[in-house]
C-alpha cells in the first residue's frame, strides 16, 4: 500500500481522469438514453399488463357472480319444479288409490321421468350458457394477449374444465 502511495503520478492520474470523463460523456450521449427509454418502455408494459390482469380479474369475478346468480335461479326453478312435481305426485297417489295401485305406480314413474328430463334439459341449457359466456370472455382476453393459436386453445380448454358443472 505504501508503494502505491509513493509511486503516485499526477500525469497518469490526469490522463485516467480525462479518459473517465470521455467514457462517461460517450456513454451518457449514446448509451444512457436508449437504456433509460428501454426501462421506461418495459415499466409501461408491465403497468399495462398489470392493469389488464386486474381488468381480467374483475371480469372473471363478474362472470363468477353471474354464474352463481344463474345457478341460484336454476336451483330455485328446480325447487319449484320439484315442489310442483311433489304436488302432482300426491294428487296422482290420491287418484291412484281410487283407480287401483297398478295405475298409480305407472303415473308416478311417468312424473319422475318428466322431472328428470326437465332437470337434465335445464342443466344442459345452463351449461351451454355458461360455456358461451366463458368462451366470449376468454376470446376477448386472449385476442389481446395471445397470438399463438395453440396456447389460446389450451387456455380456453383449461378455463372450460374449471367452469364444469356437475
């Protein structure tokens, strides 16, 4: 360390300082602005992506709320159908007792088949509506975010699997 201090040369220090100033000037003139611009563009892209993700999250929440509302309406309709079916069943049982037990069993079986058919139709219709809405939302989101058709197909398939109703 003492040797470095004793061998210190002001001429060499001066030229090194000048070279450093030239390098800083050249970097500031030609490299610094593109680097800063690239960082700003990246920051803006990230901000836009976060905003788009937040919008997608809100839309998915709205879709989920709509789906839950549709499910609640379907449940209410199902309950009404079941209540109506129970009333029909009770009436049929009362009539069947007067006509005979064989005729009553036949009517009950027909009523249950009708209920199941209407229930299956209602569930199928609800699934079709939910999948249609999901596809529309996914399509709007993916048009802006995905250019690759394979990636878009995989994402839509995954979203449809998540929304399946049993």
